[in-house]
């Protein structure tokens, strides 16, 4: 009889139920762990991409807002100096002509000679005038003799009038002859005085202190006063150079500031590094329609005579500014069809375009005379596409670099 195993004993080669459950639990744990690992790997791979995409989006948005550099306005000087071309002239300048006819007998001064008022410059030989004067004096003597005779005759007729020894008509004739003789004497005296005055012109005198700048005659030259229709020749030219007049054409935009009393300085190429002091003494009070300039006169003392009339000079005028001005670099200007503008930053993030009016041009910088108050933050090198109201951000200056 065969032996049977005891009841309840496990069969050989087959797992028990307890072992199967344990195995199933371990598999589930492994699956969960694997799933967590896979999810972690997936998350670890996706999150950086999401963050990178978000960072790219934020960077794109940030780059869409233009970064700008700003500067603060620099106050212009209270006085502005303008440099203008000018012509120097003698304070008094006159040509010297003859007032009588004759021949030049002698001259005493040549070009470059400094003369005093009343100094003799030349003598003219006037034989014709001398003969006319002698004739006029003889005629005056004749007139005086006739006048004396007429006076005696008229007095006698007046004495005989009361005796009725002469006719009343003869008395009237004698009185009329006496009056006519008196008029003849007066006429002859005037003629003598005229010829004496004409003869006095044979001596040429300097009318004022100055320097002789031209001599256009010589000994023996025919001198004509031009009274007979002849050609009048200038004998000398004299200029007073102790003080010089300097005439300057000031542009219309500075005409209101160019007032008498302003100081000025002259520079000339022949005197490098030197300035000659002057003073604005008068203006024409009228704008020239052709050049749109105001003619002003600057007087310059020239005691040594080193400044020459007729020379070209540059006048430096310091004009007071009625309104404040500001200095900007040229790269802050915007040239558009709306006119000249500058871009400013308002509230730290908004661009506003402001129209401006320029004054002087200094090359790398320009002067702004209107449109700005001085409190603005002005954008340098603004983008071409910048419009008013656009959002901007102010770029920070680089380390070690000064503020723009």
C-alpha cells in the first residue's frame, strides 16, 4: 500500500499563495518606482525647457523696449561771444583839393607824414588870380573916388535945394548918383574880398591832425579848382588814425543784444595772440534788407598807429543773453520732416519728442535757445524709429565709465 503525504503539506515545485502575493507587491513597488523615475526624468527634461522658453519670452519682451542713454543739460554762458568780420576805417578821412587855379610851387609833406591841424602842406603859384586881385583893387579905388565925388555933389545940391537955385530933378539925379556910387563901392569891395579869399587858397593846410596817405601832385603840376568845368585832381589824402572806426554787420538774430556801450575785442592776422580793446558806440538802428544785418560801429584807440585803416579784422562781441541757453551734443538732435527735435525721457520710462531752436554751432556741440527748460533728461543717439510716447528704459553706464 502506497504512502500518501500528510495532509496540508506543500507540494514540491509549486509556489505558495503567500509567496505569490509577496512577489506581486514587489512588482508593484518596482513599477511605481520606475514610473516615478520616468516622470522625474520627464519633468527634469521639460522644466528647463519651460523655464528657458519663459526666459526667452521675457528677454524678447525686454529687448522690445529700447535701451537709451541720457544726459542732463549743460547751461550755456550768460554772455555769448560772436566773431564777425569787420573793416577798419580812419575816424576822420578827407581828400584835399585845390580851390584855386595855378601851378604847384612846392609841397612839404609826403605819404606817411604825420601832420597837425593847420600845418602847411603845399604852395600854389596863382599868377592869374594875383592879376585879377590887383585889377579888383584898382577898380575898388576908382569906385571909392567916384563915391567921394558923388557924395560931395549930392551934398551941394542938397544945400542949394532950399535956395531954389537948382531944379529939383538935378537934386534927385545927384542923390541917385551918390547911392549908385555907394553900391559900386560895396560891389568892388566884395570882389576884392572874394579874390583875396581865392588867393589865400594858394596855401594848402591840413584840416586836422592825421597822417598823409596819398600825394597825387608834384612841383610844376597844373592845378585846377574845377570852377571852370575842368577836371579836379585830389592833391593829398589825409586820415586821422589815433582812433579807428570799425564797422561790423551784426546778424539780425543778435541785433537786439547789440547795444551801445558793449565791449569788443579786435584780432588781426598780423598780430597773432593779441587783442585790441574797443567799444560799441553806435548802431544804424535799421536792418539792411539785402543782408538782414545791423550795421554797428566799434571805436578802437590807436595811439601808436600800429593799426592801419582799411585793414580787415575780426571783432569779438560779448552779447548778453536775454533767455537761458543750453549746450547739447549733436548726436542728440533728430532731423525729421516735423522739424528739428530732441528726445527726452519722462517718468523714467516714456520718451517725448520736443521741438527745439538752435543758436550757435560749435562743431561737436550746439546751442539750444528755445524748447527746453533745463530739467529734461535728453536721449543721446536716439533710435531712428523712436516716437513720442514710446516706452524706453534707461541704460546703466558701464562700470568704471563716467555718466554720459
